[in-house]
């Protein structure tokens, strides 16, 4: 099935699919969002990536390494699980795509493996990354250990405290974890520090971005690596139901990589309804939220034009969410475009709604979800589905990293 996946990705370079409204154009834009707005020092790095990434990931050597690691190291394909009790509770047919069962515990490893192989092909010796919930940091540290590459992970000081288990895992894997102590001391600030590092070390360093954010080609590249999720959903749903198309696909969205992975192969089929959940925090009508599509406006953040939370004079507003992985003031440019074109229904979920959903899933199905994933599960209380609907929810990560938060709320 992985050969089929890469073949589908390769076809994206054809003229037919270049015309698709939901895919990136040759300038790196999704509609009016995207692009590459980078300092002059980083221009050669970004240009090198833009000019080489499609060629590299299309080679037989890359495909073989990528597919072999997904299968034998990550453990793919992971299950598409029919949640019987959950389905009975909500009187519909609910399937959970079990990204939480991947090696390292989330979807992040799919992209980390793709990018570490790309970095090796480019001859880079040092890897830097940013992380919020710590899952991308763990995934990056893991693949750096696997490939024997130096690893530096930037993480907000607040996130280091609330995601302590993942910090310990990164250090055990040999990564250096550097605290971002400015601003809100969360994901935005970790990203700022990683970009500064890249500017200072442009020759030997590869920046392994964890979501569909940043300058082109990162959003497109990360989406391609994560598209294994929707490819597997199609195949597994066909095996289980006789139909490869669900009625709904639901995923949480911070930067937006797990959502893009789950949506990717369904974007062109308007019969499949797509729902993404932003972190509303304490509510979109408060100052404590991270719902950038609901309260933000177009601007430039971390190298691309997208929606972000900002003041009238363009200063970034500090986000808030109980979930470290969704605590970001912007969103991937492809999501900004999908929002404007109304291809995806973006809903907002509060801390309380996410916590309630996390506790509910734990008790009904015996699965403790990451707080990020719990935001997607919360849709079940906010939207009524038909009895014969097939609803796929991307369970992007496991909840052991969030146990302290869950227990504190018991």
C-alpha cells in the first residue's frame, strides 16, 4: 500500500493536479496564503529545499527507505478501529484512526521520518526542531537517534513544565532540549528560537518543522508525508465496509498536520465532509483562546501568510489552550485556504469540552486520548450525525503525556 501512496503523491506534480484548487501552486501559495517570507540568510536553505524535495522523495531509494521505516519501525498501517460502544452512544458509525498506536505515540513520527531521510539526502549533520506538546520533539529525537544525527529541540518553558514526561524522553534519546523563555514561553516562542538557530547555522543544519506551517515548501512537504493517514483510511474502510469513502472525517488542528494527513486524499471529493477543531481555550469571546481562524486575521507568521491572532498594528497575541500542541497563534496556510473556500468546517472546542471528551472516551472505549485528540472527539457532543453515517475521527496521539492534567481535573 505504501508504493501506492508514493505513486499518488508523485502524481501531484502532473498538470492535471496542479490545477486543483486545494493544492499548492508553483509559487508556494494556497490561494492567497502561503509563500516563503524568510530572512536573506535563510533564502539559500529554503530555495534548496524547494528545488530538490520533490525530486528526492520521488526516487526509488527514498521510497524504499520511507516505506520500510513506516512499516517496520513505526508499525504502520495502524488500525482503523470501529468504536462499538462509542457508536452506540452517539447512534452512528464511528471509526478511530489509531495514530496513538504509532511508535512515539502520535502522528508526528510519519513526518519526522520523511524529513530526516530528506535531511540525510541533503547532507545535513545537525537537526533542529520546535515542539509544543513534545510529541514532535520526541519523534525528532527518535529519528535522530536512529540516524545518528545531532538533535536540538526548542520548547517553551511553560510546555517543558506541563509536558515533563516527553522532555525526559527527548533527553533519554540524546536530544538537547533548549527552553524558550520569551513571550508566552510556548510553541510560538520555541519556533522563534528554532528559526534564530537556523539563521545562525545555515550550512550544516536542517530545520525539521513539525506541522504544515512555515515557509514553502514545508506545508506541502509535511502534508505529503502525513497523507499516509488518509490513504490508509481509504484502504481500511474499503476492507471493513466495502466503501472507501466516509461521510465525515474529523481531526483537531493547531498548526494542522494531523488534520491534513487525515483530509489529504478526500479533499477533491466533496461528498466527504471534513471537520477540524481549533482550541477555543476558555472561549473565543475571551482573551484566553488559540482559535486563530475564529478570532484571527490574515498576516505573516513564521515564514508564511496565513491567519493569526494579532493586534490592529500586527503584534502577535499570545494564545492559550490547555493543550500544548494546539497552543499556537496561527494555523497552516492550507487550512486558511480551506477555511476561506469552506471546504472544511472549522469548529472551536473549549478546554472543558475537550476534557469532558477525553474522560468520556476513556470510560467508553478504554482509550486515553491526547488532549489534542480530545478536541476532535468533542465534536460528537456538538454535532448530530445520521444513524447510517460513517464518521472517522483521527486519534492523533495518546494521552499518557497529559495524565497530570487529566488527574488534576478529576
